[in-house]
């Protein structure tokens, strides 16, 4: 990795700290370290997040605004932060105390973990595929080009699909009925983000992106 391509120190420190804080809040929400790690599903959740750290930290450009960027929908990141706190702390808290939980016991947990793992794959795959062009803001990086293959061949936002599947997976892992009720709100948040992103990409890539939109789905082929 050349000095030019090396992630900035804020990214090298900030992303791992954010993920570790997310995991720490989960344990705190559950109420005890031993209790949290007593179930293999929750151990698996931790392992998946530890796998995510080096990919998010070293393969992407973090929050770089690159050469050009679009202003975000202003409520997006505050809502995302609130949702992350709910996922990290409230879900484990309620699960540990059997409050508003889904039926199915361990079957629900394992199904949730499978969905979560698929979501992680769809989140990390585009990061590895795009590399330094992948950012968490709506922006164009240096030498940016339109990418329409691999994870992006059939859907325009595979990473957002990954996030939505991760949210659904967390609902299963922590048996959270409240999380299922909130899923339409999460979808609405990312729909607003996709509207902004696609408008920006049409401005940058013109007819090439319009043609790409015409032959792909936003999230699910044949559905949306």
C-alpha cells in the first residue's frame, strides 16, 4: 500500500473503535460478559464484526468526499446513529429479559444469524470490489469510473441490500419484534439515500448510468 493510498489515521483508528464500541454496547445491553458469550450465535455475531473491521478500514476510503460529492439527506446520519444504538444496546437488553421477543427460540436466532451472515457478505463484497472508490458518503473519488459488474451486475445497491439483511438478521439473532416493526423506517431511510445517490450518479455519468438503471434493479431483481 503506497503512502498515497494508505487510509488516513482517523479512518485507521475510528472504524475499529466504532465497531468495538458497537460490540461493547451489545455486551452491556445483555448485562454480563459470560451471559452474552454463552450462546454460539452471539459469539458468531462478534466474529462477523471482527472480520468486517480490516475490510472497512483498509479497503475503502471511509468518509472521503473525493473530487466531487453531493449533500446528504440531513436526517440520514442522525437516524442511522439512533438505529445503531437501538441495535447495539436495546435489542440485546430486551432479548436477555424476554421483552417483546419473537417466537421460535434458537431456531429464530440461527435463521437470523444466517441472514446476518448473508448481509455481511453483501456489505463487504462491494467494498472489496470497489476498493478505494467505496465511501460512506455520496461522492466521486479520483479516477472514479462506473462499475457495473460483479456484485453490481444485477442490482445497483448491493451494499444497502446487505445492510437491510443485516438489520433483519439482528432482529432474528436478538428475537426483536420491535426491530421488525421498525424495518419499514430503515428501508425508508435508505430509499431517501438511494434517491440522492442515483441523482448524483446520473449527473456524473449521464446516459451511461441511465442505461445501467434501465437494466438493473435497485435492490431485488424483479421486485424493486
